[in-house]
């Protein structure tokens, strides 16, 4: 059984941070249309809330990248399971991720997308485990820096469980749920 521990970020703290990020992004992209690219599955809740809070024209696409499987640590074997359908050439693209750990996933997507000729390519992540970073990546927008612990909720899972929690909590994965 998986044991939920402390609530790190409650519903209100998350909502406030999403609003803050949306205000800054809207300001930075005034007069431009922004293409949000949601990195599935973990970022779908964050992307939906962020998109509703933006005050600029936006469209959304989805990419699915895998590195975790059913483990609590990245397998380091990263691959794109589903790519975006949109042509990125000349578009302002914002990659939206729920959490950045080593940075390997985001580095792969940034490299692949930069080759497609976007007008601009930026990143936003709700959670950043900066202490675990192994890739030299720059987050354009960052919500919260968190310690090196495994977290679930607000779209993040452990073996596909806990995505529905309205908060972010630490877990002690004693065994698979």
C-alpha cells in the first residue's frame, strides 16, 4: 500500500501560483497568440487551469513523453509516445510540465521542438526539483521549488493513482498501489 504523507501544497496555494504565472505569461505575450503544449499525463490539470487563467489568445496541443513507468524514479529511457500534430514553425510555443526532476524529458522536448522553427520556445513548470537537475535547462516560468521527495496529486501520479487529488502531497511508496 502507498502511504500519503504531508500535504506540501494545498488547493489554494496551487490556485494562487497558477494565477500568478498566468498573469506574468499574459503580460509577456501581450499581442501574441500562444500555443500551449501540455506534456501528458502529469501536466493536464495544470495546463487546463493555466489556460483558463491566461488573458491572451491560446491554443493547446498535447505531447506524451515517458520516463517513469510505474516506478518512483526516472528510468532515464525517455521516449515520445505521442507527438503534437500542429506545425510549430513561426509560433510562440510554451511547453507546460507539472514537474521538472532531472530535466532529461524537458531537454529532449526542447531539442526536438527547437528544430521545428518556432518563433519562440519557452517553458513553465509548476514544480521544480532543482536539486535533482542533471540537464542544463532553463525554466522560463517556475511555480514552486520542492525538495527531492516523490509527490502526487494535481495530475501527478504513482502507478496511475492519486492524479485526482486537489493538492500535492508527498508519498512513501511502500509497495505498488
